[in-house]
C-alpha cells in the first residue's frame, strides 16, 4: 500500500486513542517512518485532523532529542496520515509490564529524559496534557522519546479549553484537570509524577477500570497515594503529585532532581531540619535556618592572604571568652587562689559539688548541636542564596575573602555539596566535617574546619582552615 505517492505502508506497530500506527518507508529519502492513520471520517474539518495539524505544528516547534519528530501531514483520498520519526523500542508501560516494577535507579534515567523534553515544551509555551507510560518510548539503548502531542495545547490556543471537557488518560490526570479545569504545565508535572509511580509500583496510582467517574472522584477528593518503595525518588513523588498545583515543582526542577541522582534526595531533606531541644535553665544557642529551596549546596573556600592574621585575632578572642566563662561558672576562682584557711576560702565541710560551681553537663552538648546545625544550614544555603551566606561571615573574614563577587564566583562552580561527619568542639569554637562537592565538570572531596564566634543567639564564621 502506498500513500501520497511517497510512503509505503508496512505492518501495524501500535494503536491508541488517536489512531493506529504503521511502520512505513519514505521512498524519497530512503528512511523508515511511523505513519499514524487518523480515524476514518472524511473531511478536513474532523477533530482528528485538527489535532493532527496541532501535533505537527507543536512538534515542529520543539525539535528536541527526546521528542518524537513529526515530518509531514498528508491526505490520501479520504484518509489523513501523520508522518513521524520511527522509534524502534517499546513504551514504558510495555517495559514495566514485561519486566516488572523498576528500581529508583533504573527508572530515574528514563524519567529524566522525559522531564527534559517536557521542560523544553513548557519553555515553548506547550502543555502536553497526556503524559503517561504508554506515550514514553524507550529504545534498547535506554533512549527515551516522548510521543503523541495529539491533544497538546499551546498556551495561546483556546480550542481545547471548553468548560468541563476532560482530556487525557484518567489514571494520570491532575486533580484540577479531573475536576474540569484547564491543564497547565503543573498538570504535566503531576502526570509525570503519576508515571513515576507506575514505573516504581508496576501499576498506575489510580485503578480506573470501568468506573471512570469513581476514579476521577478519588483523584479530586482523596490524598495522593504514596509508595514505601520509592526510595530516593520519594521527594519527587511528594512534590509532583501534590494536590495544589502551586506546590508542585516546575518541570525543570524535576529534571534536575532526577539528574542529580540519590544525592538530590539528601540535599532535599534539609528543607525541614530537626529543631534543637532546649535544656532546663540553660540558654540554647540556636543557629539561624535560612528558608531556601532544596538544591545545590556549597564548597569550602581557601583562606586568602589575610587569613592568618584573622585567625590570630580570633584565637585571642576565643581565649578571652573561655576565661570569662570559666570565671562566671566558678571554674577559675581568683578569691580562692589568693586566700588560705579561714580567709574566705571554701568551707572544708562542704563537698566538692557544693563548693564549686560547674556548668551542667548538657551545656557543651547543646552548644555543639547548635554549632553543627549552623554549619549544615550555611552549606545548604550558600549556592542558592550567596548573599544570605555571605552575611554569616564576620567582617574580618569577608575582607579576607576579597569580595562578594569572588566568593560567589567560587561557590557557583559547584552544583551540590553534601557534608558528613560534622563534629563541633565548643571549647575551641570549631566545626570539622568531610564534604563531597559535585559540579558539572568536576567532583572532589575535602575536609574542612570552620572557626565560629558567637553573635547574639547565633554564630558567625570567623575563619576557615
């Protein structure tokens, strides 16, 4: 069979709601193509043809490596055919059905490619509206192609926004779309989250069956389902399958999260750090916890030429503070040093605990926790908001770091930095930790020691070594 005097039609390779798909050959260019037959109703005004024209226009605007390319739209007698790139592989739905649920590490590279395609579509003002496992093609080499923009909509196109019209596959619809509202980019984010759920669980988040209205009701009114087996992808499910569209991550962040691998989940846990528990009759030194989006953290910086002088000054301050605290708590009793028996010294009848004032044993532990929390938050904040982290340095250390521009430039080279084994020593006001830096072109580990000084109820960083 030949159509439009150019394409020969071979075997059928797929069938869906938008029509059947055959493997064909473009005799002019000598390449394989996929040919989608669009319904059987004649006439250029049919909804199928209008959607095909829309798909061709939108796909041509994308030209993305993870989007199935559309080459042509032809008419042959009463039939209309969409000529597309042929992708040899199987859908994500077929892959999961054949091999079972995927692990987070297996699913993430595939979903990242789909998220990359959708992020590009959203940047072009295109909402796919039908993201689901059967529209994600996977080759034997693991390359992903997002297909079927047949019901996609450009933001300026109102032709598919009739009140109450629900388009897309029910099991993957966002709550607002299931209730009849217009789909936005946030709806695609939900649908990719639901697709992630399917890939990890082996089944859709909502079983539809014959009861479509029941499924739509659950999507709109019930809390989204969660997976105990999601592993490091759990934050992604939480932030894509969120009922409030405004609470969902943008697609670019979904892509970056998947691209970051398990380290992304570690960074995202810093959004809600545990509070420092107070100790009775003890002032708790709590570190400020800047509210920043979870994401890349910061590396350490090497001390500039003025660092040694700053360290000496800070060291003298630390010694002075230590002596002051020792005098306040009775650990260093000048009166006892100058007196003998019967001249104001301690009463021999008193026990050591009664005659000597010592800090409660919880003070150092609490101070160490506050110092460790401060440094952890400092690292988590710096890349996302360098201005905030810059203000956590003492003026002397800012001067030793040359300028804010140099500070920001150095830290921006890293996409993330994850600290571990954070240990604080309140007696020296230092915090030591190991840290792993990951950048686009480099990855390394380091051991860092920061010297802190108190500032009100918090701290400032005075030196780094």
